[in-house]
């Protein structure tokens, strides 16, 4: 059994993918070939956003979004600590400071209540909320929030945008896991002024290498991001008007994504069926908490993550799954405030109790559109045999 079965998907569209790659080999425009524009227009239509800008990865999408907003040293950028390292890494790369905010215990996304407390603490320079060392030594300017749509579920945007408006903060959507999800009828990647996604192979829409995209309705920002994507270029290639990066998406990856996007809506529906089946199968156990999706939201199920009773219970389940040939994974075992890479922020264990607790109990099960009923039954049987 596979955790994410990319081979099953490839079998379906293998010949289309081969001919799409052949087309690129024949025309030879490997850098910014015609497939890039075509994909960008398809992505824009899919999300209902004016500008979709293909790029080299989800990490670079976030980096370029922050660069477009001129985020720099002395700026505070709020984010949950229960996420992949990229969310914080890009902030540090620009010399700005990640300011962690605890998560909601049911959605695992950034908690608007906690966010309000963290913003106040930064503004008042007091100890009413755990803050990074820099916030205590100097004054940080509250600049931006990076929300994360964890496991494919959009964050709690209405209260987040209210807070952002009150405090004059920018909001960037880290939709690396949520392309295809929706929030009250609006698509993920369209829920903030800038949305960023990843096409890493294991994401809901993945290519066969690294890739990502940035979304915005703001014409000025789009132009700036397109310039940053190619070394800060101006009118032409050797006229550089700002500091940029090499942040382009490969033409071959765009060609692959065009083919994958054709079956993506159907795959989203299949993912939902798989999630529904897990919920029904695991409802029999009062020891297991299955994911909770708030009304009006649709998850794209980048991961199907259950909450076990405690770390011992999780370990027992994982061991038995493993013995039965069933893969599982822990996203994420260590919240970012406890990572060595962030020891300079001088956060401590206990600063974000919900993130720490969830990190000790979370367990992600196999999840992909082609997961078979029989396999799900087998997974549930193993889990139920050590619960209750
Ligand atoms: C995967 C991921 C990223 C980074 O995407 P890459 O394409 O791997 O660079 C950023 N944020 C989150 C939440 C992710 O899951």
C-alpha cells in the first residue's frame, strides 16, 4: 500500500503526459516556453484570480510574495508554529522575524484569538504572549501574517482579515497544501491579496519535480512578482530594476501540470469520498478524533490526519500499521518554535501548548484519490484493534 499513490494516477494519464513532454522536447523552449502561459491562464481560471504566476517551488512562491511586499529586517511576520519549515524559513531569509501564534485545536490552523493576543503583545512590547527574543530587545514592526491552510483545510479567514485590517497587516496565504480547497465558495489561493501554492509531487496537484505558483488580483504586485521571478528584470533581460531570484517554473513541469489539471476536479471529488469513508469507518472509536471541517469549508485533503489519545497510543497504532504493511506519517513531530534552526528566537517548550500537544498526537494515514475501499477497511481495522 502507498501513502500517496502517484503511480496509480500516472497509469491513467501516462500517454497524455508523454506526448506533452514530447511537445516540449520538439519545440525546445525549455525556459518560459508556451506551456507556462497556458498553465498560468488555466490556474487563473481555476481559482478565479486575475494573475497566476508559475514559479520554481512553494517555498520560492512565499519568498517572492514577501519580497514583493518589501518585508525586511525589523518586520514581524505572524504565523503558526505547526507547519512545514518553509513558512518561517523565507521570513528569516529576508532578515525579518517569524512571530509564532498557537493554533486552533480542532482545525490545526492559526487561531484568530491567539493572533489578536500576539499582535497586542508586539505592539505593547509586553509579556502577555510568548514572543521571540528580538521583540523584547528591539521594537519589531507588525507587518504581515502568513496563514497556512494545513492538511488542505483553509484557515479561518474572516476573523483573520478583520484583525489584519484593524492593525494594518498584510496577509499571505500559504496554500501549499490547499490548492483545490474552498472557503465559503471561494477557492484556496484566492483568499488573501497574495496566495502561494506548491506543485511538489506529493501535494494535491503535483508535478514531477519542484514547482509552485503565486496568485493575485493586484496588477502592480503581479508585475513586481514577474520581475522578481527573473532576477528583478525591467524592460528587458539585461536591465535589472530590483533584487530578484531565479524563480521560474520549468516548461516541462508546466506541460505535465496542464495534463494533471484536466483530471484534478475529479480527483478532488475522489479525495472527498476517501475522507468520508475514513470518517465513517473510524467513527466507531471514541479514542480517535477524525478531522473536523467547519461549515462552508471544503478541504482538499492533502493529508488525512487523525488525533490519537496520546503519544503512546499513536506509537502503538503506528507500529501495528507498519507491521501490516500500511504506511503512515507524522506531520509535524516538532513545531517550529522548538526547532534548532530557530533557537535564536529563544522560544521555550510550553509557549504554544496546543501546537505541542497536537504534534504529540497527530497521525496521517494514506490519502490519495485512488485509495481502495478494501485498503481503507484494513487500515481502520488495525486502528480500531488498538483503540477503545
Ligand atoms: C510543501 C509546503 C511548502 C513548500 O513547498 P515546496 O514546493 O516544497 O517548496 C510550504 N508551506 C507548506 C505548508 C507546505 O506544506
